C-alpha cells in the first residue's frame, strides 16, 4: 500500500530503458523484427487483461479470443477507408450506418475497447455466477458464439471472407504505448481498494462477501476491464495485420495468452509482461521448427506443428513443476 | 438490536436447527453454546446470509428506529448494514499481507468509484489514506502492528484469530459475531481475550454475539446465554441460571 | 409423403449424430464424476482413435473389423497414459491448475497430430460393407445411420452392466459419490481412475471410428468441435451422470440436425447452437437435466 520509493524508481528506470530499447530497435532492426516487437507489445496487453480476470480475481475465463474479435472488427470497420469498404463487401453491401464511416485510429481503438468491455459486461452478468470450470466452458462458448455470429453477419463483418486492407496504423509506439498504459492501469488498480477487493475474491469468496464485498459487482467489473483491454489489443492486432477473418479468433489464440499468463505467473504484472515478450519472440524464433531450412548442402525438413508441440509441452511442464505455486503464489507489484 | 424468530434450517433431510428464537439487545454480549454439531455455526451462517433459512425471520435494527429484515439479503448487504463475523475455522485472505486483510475490510464503505480509484482523484486519495490509517490503528489494537507486512497465512494460529477480528472491525459493524474466538487458547490467553472483547465492545460501541466452547470465557463475559442442542434451543438466561439448568448439564454430560 | 420421408431422414441423421455425441460425452462425464475435471483433451483422444484406425487399415495386413476392435483398446491405453502424465501429479492441486494442464494436453495432442499425421485432410477408408445406401419407402439412408445407434445401445448396455454389476464398477460409483470416503475404504484409486480413462477413451475411439465412417474426412483438429459439443451434451444431461450424458447427446444431435432442417436460414449458426443451449442450461439449471442439486458447503 505504501508506495515504496525504491521500487517506483526502479520501475521508472526500467521504463526509460525499455523506451530507449524500443527506439533503438525501431531504428536499427529490420521490419520483420520490428513487427515481432510490436506484436509482443500487443501480447503484453492481452496477457495483462487475462491476468486481471484469471490471476487477480481468480475466475477462469477462456473467452479472450471473442473479445479480441470484437475489438479487431470494430477497428477494422471503423478505420477502413470508404472505397476499401466497397471493395471488401462485394458479396453483400455493408450496413448503411457503417458505409460512410472513417474514424481515426485512437477513437476507433477506444470504441473497440468500449464495445468489447460492454460485451464483457453483458456476457459477464449471467455467466459470472458460475464457478471454475463451468465459467471456463461458458466463456469459451461465448467466444465461439461471437466467432460464429461474425462468420454469418455478412453485412456487418463481411462474414467468412474477413476484412482486407485495414490501414496499418499499429506501429511499435502504438502497441507499446498501449502496453504501458495497461501496465500502469493494472498496477494502480491493484494497489487501490478495488484491486484488493478482487484479490480478496480470489483468496476466499465466502470471507470476501462476509466482509461486505459484492462478489457479482466486482467480478463483472474485473471481467469488463479485462474485456476492454482485450478489445483494444484486438484492435491493435487488426491494424497491425491489415487482414482479419473470423477463423483467426479460435480458442488457440486464447491458448497463447493463457500460456503467457501461466508462464508469467498468475497475478504477477511484471512477470506477465516479460513472459509476453519472451513467448512472442520464441513463437517467431521457433518458426524454423515448422519450416524447412536450406543450409546449402543439406535441406533440413521442418515439421509443421512442431512449434506448438514445444509450447504445449512447456505449458504442461510449467504447470506440473509449479503445481500449486503457479496459481496460489501471488506476487504483487 | 437483533431479533431472531422461529428460525428453522434444513440441509436435505437433516434439520440443523429448528424453531430457534433469540433476542439480542443493543450493547449486550450474548453467548451461544452447545455441544459439537448443535447447529451454532449454522445460526451464524443464517444471520449473515450465507444460508437461507427454511423458515423464520431475522430483524436487525442498528439504530432504534430503522428495522431491516435480514432473511433474503446477500451476505455483503448484511455486512453493509453492520453485521460482521469471524469464522470458526479462520478464513483469512491467506496469500495477502496482514495489512491488506484489514484494508479489504474497509472496502465496503468506500464512496469513490473505481475510476476515481484508478485515476487517483484527490477524493479517493483522502479516502484511501483514511482507510490505511484506520487499518493500522486496528492492527495496533489487536497487537499485530509489527506483523503488518507479513503474509496472513504465515502468522501463528492465535494471531490469525486476532487478525480476523481486526478485519471484521474494519467493516464498522454494529453487531459482531464471533465464532469460537478462544479456540486453541490456553487459560492465560483466554483471560486476555475476555478483556480484549470487553475493550473493543466499549471502544467501538458494539453488540457482540459469540459462540464459544471455553465455559469460563462464556460465563464471565456474557450477559445472556442461549444453549443449543441438536438444533433445538434448550435453555436461555443469565450465566447463573444456565449453570444451574439441569437440561444444560444433561446435554453436556450426555445423561439420558 | 415426401415431407414425411425427409423428416424421417433427418430423424435418422439426428439420432446417429446424437449417438456419437453420447459415446464421447460418456468419457467426459465419467472423468468429471470422479475427478471433477473437464478433460479438455478428450476430443483429441477421439481424434487419435480415428487416426489409429486409419493407419491400422491402410498400413497393417489386418482385416478392417479387427482393426475396428483393436484401435479402441489402443486409444484406451493412450487415455491411461494421458491421465498418468498430465493429471495424476496434480490431483491435490487447485482445480484451475489441472484445468490448465488439460488444455495444454489438448493442444499437445492436436499438434502432435499435425506433426505425425500431417496437417492435410485424409480420407477415411470406409469398408465397402458399411458404405451402402438402403432405401426404405421413399427414404434413402446410409446404412451406417442405422448401425451407429445400434452399436451405441449395445455399448451402453455393456457399460451399464459393468458399472452396476461388477466390483470395479461399484468402486467407480463409490469414488464418484464420495472421493474421500471411498479412498479411505481401501479402494485402489489409481486403478479405478485408470480404468475410467481407459473406458472413456475406448468409447470415444468407437465413436471416432463411426464418425470416420459417417463423415470420412480426417484432420488433426477434427476432435475439437465434437469434443466441445459432447462435453456440452454431458453438461446438459447433468455432468457426472451417464444416463444424462446419453440424453444430452441425443438432445444435442437431434437439435442440431433439426435446426438446420427446419430453419435452413440458420444453417450458418449450427456450431453456435450447442453453445447457446449450454449457456441457457447453465443459467437455468446448472446441474443439468438429470444432475443432483449441488449445495455449497461453508
């Protein structure tokens, strides 16, 4: 509670170093590597948003891909230039109220977050009464429903064809800027009274409500905040890739984020940020496992899928090694 | 202050308590005793809204003019009205620090919304500071000021019990329910506890309802005592009357 | 007349799809009954069952019916292996931990599938005997649509006998009813859990083989959707309850087919149907149609 001077100084130094690092990376690395670093910024936001729900509040949600989809489509539709929209929606014209919309990136991102957050609120209200595994499966279900709906609402999302030609607004500064905002938000939130109430719910629901904490209100709050940031991150992703379609937002996307959160430690902000960086870079670095490499004299055959095998093994190994520790040990910033 | 009328609670086919009535006046310390499994904790759970009774009504009026029906309210609503409790088997937020545990007890009275908390608006800052100071004060009261940065689960058992009381006090209760506060204590410690309960009662203007197995504690501290056996109220009165009551002696000694 | 025959055709399709869901759902429900764990990898066990059969038919000299018998047994053993490696060490851990391990195991199996079997779809070698269309009145129905429910019913009768009449079966029920007490009564928990995983995986593999015959396209990710839907079937019926799982399976299978048949406009939403049903059930009666009411202990 008492803000420790030392740790905040360390944090500032860390922040300054990261910014310098990003600056140098942006200047000297090739575009492929910059893209990876940009992507890791997005994953930091995603990891933290899931950590708020699963790590700090102790719920188990697997709905992240759905909220990302909402954010991604919001940004895609709102920022796409009007002529581009006409090209995209050739099967069925876009809904008239969206046809002549062309927003800037920041308002679109905000809209992405707010719509995803609202969706989190609406979805959370009924299902957050469920516990552990039922909640997991219900949120997973909602994410799937969102995906199926997006596949079918031709005039809104262009259905299975997806959206192409979303302006590439996302650069290293956008993604890391948002990541910093998220880190700041989570830190401040968890330091304050509301964050402590989330932790109390994670620790012991019965005791928490006997101490006057309205479980439902706080769970919905945490879930909506988590969804908000998932939506913003989805929006960043859409503007990084330029192309989105409903099939991107399958449960395997949620799996990647879960991996980050579990590796970083549930309830650990700095850990999550670091693990987001490490996992994203490794995802790319291990790409060679999937693709064949030509060493000139010998052709090494890559094995598609090997990369994800490695990650699945890492996830299981971490869970097996840490057992209780993985989840119960709450390190606070 | 608290009026329990004809309370009946069943789990499946098992009746945990039936037709229990009790009256607790403002400023009293009232004891609830009975052999193990008599249904004492069940009554606490019903009062605090953890269980819904099959039958019966509970009214609570913290100030003389306003009546609240507790049955049907959620535990958090009841806590907000000013009924707070400790647990028989200590339920702390075990991975959080001692200070945080008490701090969380303050949360239900917070007026700032979550956004002013995140953006650290001055109104919230003042509130948080007050909560922090109050928490420190309460920790001092229970003698845990030196342990405030330790994890709650790392405390010895006796200290955990005191921390639970501090956490409950942080909610600003009018009525405090203590579920076996003296469990696991030696005679010297129970003596301290008795003095401590009296002291917090005076200082925070509390009414106290407690379950206890240590007869010396209960007899010394309570103004009235209710005795429960197999979910049925078998006696109530002042400590002297209870000590002389034959049915109570029977229930405890198991005389047929 | 035409309408009726089309309806009967849909009915047959629904019943056979429902049977498949039911067979897979039993594995979920048995494991959940004992360990309170959603075995997320169960759908991928189903997938392995299909692939093992596929390779057995194509690359061994064994006749197809023998492969159909052996493959489920092998799949059952894989189920045991899965439990021992990914779940057993976590038995005393918080439920979320073991759930994460289950998700990890699911992804591991899927991606191992991609690595070993290749990512491209393969065609299931349907035995000629099973690849026939019968005409009944005006209805032409694939013979498998009849065989699937029959085999399912036979298997269910066998399972029912096993659970209610054999010693192991009774131990299984005891464990599901009260884990702690049962473990104190000298029941060999590890053996029972292994048998549970064996049976669940075996049934999933049988379901998988029939799935392959009915929808002869194999992909390493083919287990995800049927797996999730069968889990939903188990929840709808009341998780932990075998009759419930079967009921849920039929409700879901028939519901899906009928939705598409009666409201063709909603065809695209077919995959969402199960999830909508799930969420409705969870909100209205979380314990499922046949489940007991769960009371919370404080």
